[in-house]
């Protein structure tokens, strides 16, 4: 089994990463200053059946660093070293004129010197590994001048440069400095205790780290040694669309959103109502007709309240579910599911029994057996639309339906709205048809696997009707552009294409993940919402347009202060 050392592993990102690696079969050596919290974390992580050694101590202590590496050697070596331990220098953060010099020394010792010391101690074992890797947890404060973040940012800037040099000096290793973004951690709360905006849970960024380990990209000399999980995109909280556009002012309709248009690396700014003149006769839009059910429902595990997100109904009658914790603000935060056999009580006498995780990579989504009355009746009576913390309030289910949504006879639908199509109105569709643009309906019932934790999408049920396949093939043959409305439409149509590029009528389950390596065989363009660039979404965008174009587009969207998420603005990518 591979072996990892993780510092700062008792809570937050360190603990979340430890849990994910243990789920993949890694043996672990975990460090933190607090013995009690570290012991509790180690016990939780070891439930996966791997070997876990917990060593409380101060990572600035050379003897403690040596003990960490010795413990890893006893487990078999060091394949991965994650330096996650961090100090702020002052809590809360203060301006440089007020920063205690002793605090600055502590920041440099923990964030920088201890990291190098641990690497030096572990280097012989890292070199001996067939996949030796070092991950240093960095921050955008290393590159941006944020008020009060001076001491912390200086330490992370120095860490980034140290990582870049180490990558040059040790070409046999993979070395990355990774900025995971602001997260809901004790460290961030101590730094900015008055920040009212919700931050993502640490578990949501872990798939990006796992992607680094899986793909092992060579760090670029021009990037300061950074191994970015995504383009350098940080979305300010004020750019999250908190309510639908039609609720932002009188006389507004769904199509009153802005639209960024990318053609290669060139970008232009438009409104969505200009879409008919940006397309041409013979072009074809592939649209997802999946409707959105009220898929969130309150439940209880014993006396503890949970919120259940019902994701996907399997062919065997089981449901894929995600358990969430209420956050006190009307929304929820991520939590792990399990263990096997956990019973969740729902209204109306419905019970769920957790049977197994959907994936060995994560314990967030579980297959659950349903006992009692049916789930569809439960959702009709007690369900509400899934929403996340960046939204302002609950909305009626109609807000989450697109103009293309067609209720399924068996009640199936998308747990979360195929939001790229939300700005379409009947008036706009009519104008597009009048101008000779065609529509090809497909169906893909999307779950919640890729919404927040940034995991690869789970298998999803889809249908590409034979009539739509003929429309798509005819458009391609006639020189028209096939533009998918949303990544769900891309996944559906690319799952129905043969090696010869011909689309066929097809129905079933798809586990396709569209990547730059696989490429796209049908889709020429894409209309998509603006979402933070998690792994699978980013890979699909790269496959359609190329990484440089997507990075340019994301940068322009931030600079232009476009609004993000399902109620936000949109991005049209054309060839």
C-alpha cells in the first residue's frame, strides 16, 4: 500500500484528504498539535481498514519531524508528503504595522521552514518511491496583496518559490504547491471571524488533490511551481447569483442575463437575448428535457436532523442519496454518509437504509434501500428543491424548471436543474426557430455527484431519441454547428456517437467522462453556466474549446463581474 504523511490532519482539509486517501487504500501518518482531536480523526480514518499512525506534536520540532518519517518508514516508505499545517501570525489577522514580529517568525517557521525540514527528512524515502510526490498547501495570498494577509501571504509566497526550486532540483519527484481556495475551516474563521459569507467545506476540494495524484502533471517552470487543480479562478462571494434574474428588478425575464462569448481566445460581451444573431441558419442546439423534482427532504438519524438529497433511482429500486447537515441558515453543508446499515427516517413513514457507497473514492453518495411508501409521493408532499448556501432563500420548484423540461412518466428527473438552459424563454426559442436554428431534444437525468464535492460524475440515465440523432447527423452533414446547451447535453450526445462520428438513437446509463484526451466527436460549441471550475466540468470545457480559451474566458468573466452559479450569467463557446 502507498504511504502518505499529512501535517495538520486533525481537522479541515488535512482530515478530509486523509479520509479520501484511506478510502483508496493508503496507509497514513497523521500530524497535528492537538492530541485529542488527532486521535479522534485517526480513529475515524482507520475505519477504512488501512493502517493509520497518529503522532501529535509541533511540526517545527526537528525530533517530531524525524518521528513522522520514521513512522512512515515502518509502514513501508513515503510516497506522498502533504504539508498542510499552517499558522497565521495573528488571530484575527492584522495590518503589517500591527503584526507582532514573533508572530511573523512563527508563521515562517510553521508554513515554510518546517515544510522544508520535513521534505529534507523524507527525501531519501521519496526518491525511493516509484511515485514520490510532495504537495504544499498554498494560498492566493502568495500572489495577491490582500490587506491584513501580509505575513501569511509572505510565508506562502516563499513556500511557492521553494516548491518551484525543489521541482527543478528533484526531477524524479512530482512537486506541487496547491491553492485550494478559502474553505470553512477553523484557520479561516480565526483569520476573518466576521466574514458573513459561507465558504465551501474542505471535502469539496479533495477531488482536485486526488486528480493531481492520478494524473501527475509535470509542474510548469512558468507557474512558480504551482500545480493548479483548476485555472487560477477565485470567485468573490458577491458574484454568486443569489436569486433568479427575474427577481432582481421589474420587467425582467429569464433571458435578461449577460452572455460571455468565446471564439478561441477572443472574448466578447453580449446579452442572452442576442443569441439568435450569434447563431446562423442550419445551426442546431442540443437541449436537455430532464425536469427537476423537489429532491431535498428533511430526515433524522436517531435524534440528529439531516437533510437528504435524493440523487438517482437505480434499476434495482435503490436510490443514490447524499446526507447533508443543516447549517442554521436554511441551507446545508456536506457530511459523509455511512456506516453501512444506517437508518434514516423520513416523513410519511419512509425509511432509508444505507447499503454501500456509490464509489470507492468518496463516502458522500450512498445507495440506500427504501422501506415504506414510495419516494416520489414523499417528494411531492415533503420535498423542496436542492439549493446551496450562496443562494438567498428557498424558491418555488417552477424556478428550477427550464422551458424544455418534460415530466417523465416514471417521475425520474435531474436532482439539480440543467441550468444552462434556464435563460431560454418561449419568445427566444420562437425567434431562434424563425431564423432557421433547429433544436434536438435529449434527456440526461443528472444527479448530485458533481455538484459540490467536484467528484467525477457517477453513471446517469440518458436518452438520445432516434429523431434527434437524425437531426444532429443532418446538421453536421450540412455544415451547421452543433451547440450543446449544458454539459449534460454534451454527455448525452457524446455517449450516443459511434467511432465513425455518427450519432445513433440510444438509451441507458452512461459513465462517460469527457476529457481533452478523449475529445468531443459531435459537439462543436457549448452554452454553459458559469461555475467554479471543478475537475470534470473543466475537463469537458477543455475538450470543447481548449484550456487557453477557457482560462481566457474565466478571466474575462471575473473582470467583467459576471454572476455565477445556476441563477447567474452564461458562457457561449463557439468554434
